[in-house]
C-alpha cells in the first residue's frame, strides 16, 4: 500500500523528522478519505498531530525509543486513548 503523508492537508509535522512520533498505531484499517489511497494500516502522531498515515514501515520510521506503540487489532472502530 502506498504511503500517505498528511503534511499538506492537516498542518502535520513535515515528513523526514524520523524519531519524533509520540505514538504509532498499527495493524488497523484506517479510512483516509483519499480515493487514490482509501485505506491505510498505521498512523503516527507527534504533539497531537498526525505525522504519517500509511503502512507500518512508513509510520515506524517516525518512531524512537520513546514512542508508544499500540495495536488496532484490525478493528475499524475503537475507543479513544
């Protein structure tokens, strides 16, 4: 699945800041609203903003030793953290 970077549409942290994510959620089914890439499997968050949405490799590239990792467990709906 192609990577999706939301920096242009959400005011997210610019790409290329590896090791900055506070949280990475993975193994999910995320609706992106983009007809070209309607689903993703992971997302990364830094400072309350999305920094990456795409596959697990893309989102883990934003992680560091301090990043929390959580699993979606392939759920389409989940309780907020």
